[in-house]
C-alpha cells in the first residue's frame, strides 16, 4: 500500500479495489486518490460532480486518521477550485487538520472565519490571525478573545485591518506587553491617537530602537510620527515653552485676533485663511498655537517638518474647515518648496481625518508637552 502512496495517480480500477477494502490505510489512500483525480480536472468536475465528490470525501473523512485529514488539508488549503463543503469541514476539525485551511484557504469567507473564531479553540483563532488578509470584522472577533499570542500575530500581520475600537483594545493590552508593542509600532496604519498614547508605556529598549532607527517622516510609521511630534518638546532648562522670535509688530496684531476669536467676534477659519493666503507664517503659527493650547515653538517647528500629519491633526482638532486648511497647506508647501501633488495629498488626507481621533491626539500632544515642561 505504501508503494501506491508514492506512485503516480491511481487508476479507476485501483480506486475501486481500495473502496472495497475497509482498512484505515486503504481509506487514506482512497481519500487522496479521489482528490488527485478531482484536482486533475477540477474545472470540469466541479460543475458535474462537485456535490457527489463532496459527499464521498466527507464520508471518508469520518473513517481516516488525523494524519490523513491533515495531509488532505495541506494539499487543498491554497486551492481556489475545491468544494467549499470539504474546506468548511476541515476548518472545524482538530487544530492540526484545521490550521492549513484556516491560514490559506480562499474558500473561507469573513463570515466563515468569524463563526469559526467564535466557536472553536484558541489554536484555531491563532491560525486565522496569520491569514494574509484579515477584514476588520474578523479582527474585531479575534480581539474579543483577548488572547496574547493572537493579538501579537494580528498586530504583526500587515494584511490585517483594524477598526478604531479594535486598535484601541490592542493598544491597551500593549501597554503591559512589550512583545505586542514591538509588533504594533511597526505598523504603517497606526492611528496617531494610539501612537501618542502608547509612547509612555514603551520599553526602554524599544524607545532606544526607535530613536536609533529613524524612519522617513512621512512613511506613516510610529517612529516617523514620534519624530514629528517631538517638535512639541520644550527647553527643559527654562521649564517653560520657548517661543520663536516674531517679526516686529506681528504679536500685538495676532494677539488681538486671538482675543476676538475667543470672544466669538471673529471667525477662526476666516482669520487663518486670510493670514495663510498672505503668507503670514508666524502669525498663523501663533494663532494655531493659542487656539490649540500648544507651544508656539512646537507649532512653527512642526509646520516646517516634512511630515504634515501632526499639523493636519491639530488643525482638525480645533475645527478648522477644509478651505482654511487648504490655505495653510499651500502656505506650508510654499515655505518647504513641496511638489504640488504632495500638498494636494495632504489636503485630501485632511478631509478623511476624524474629529474624535484628532481631538484625542491633540490632548495627548498637550500632555506630552506638559510632561516635558515639568521634567
């Protein structure tokens, strides 16, 4: 029988002989022999004999060992053309059997994965977390299990999409899990809110690693975001924010505008847009800093950083509308001599920022600044 296992595809006559033999090994060889025949002409057989083939294989799966079922699972896991009924059966089997199809099979929908993650064992959820693509609804379900290794696998999986709620749940656990931190900070889609709030909990080793391994400011990474936000630090020797020098006559004028805006006698968007269109860089920075309650030095430095995301977040958090931010973005682009398409991308990104996340990130920026001032 071992010779048959290692030989070329079995003939129909040989398969008939195996069907008459009730031994476990004969059943195993029959299982794989039928599968090989089906796969050889899957396009043709799926429509004509798919249901019959599924019924036979499902029956044989009850009669073969775990090893035989695992062998079948590995064989069919990556295949597009294979009956879904069989894949679903394998996915609900013991972990050794289920793992290959849970990780690889395109026949399993998000709804299938959610159902399996909800009712099966921890090992099954771990296998699901390794799939190349994971929708937000699937990661929502996996995250609710609150299993450390599942969280780590998801965080380290670039194909996993997280909802905002799941991101916060994973980040909360990361505060006490340095291995999860390492996975999480490498993600390029990390929410700015999460990145800033996670910073105080990073291990010393990870902080050192991030500082040594600087990344491009605009790559969306945790390190890049921290680099840009670090501009909100203060001169610790003076224990207070260090404001940049203003051109003569600018400060009183802008101070008056700030007073009028806070009193409701002037519109923030109109004032910002007017100053930005006139290329009043210092005035815009002073105004934004006052309204956002951030250090003026930090705002002006960040405005000149290649990564425009922190500026956009602060502007969104204080309620600047799209038109006013467009003026700010163009003023900034002119100062930095940025390509037009880069300015356009930042303006488009601004529209997609969420008010809630931006306000939370601004609060974290303020806390970061106050912590530095008190150090």
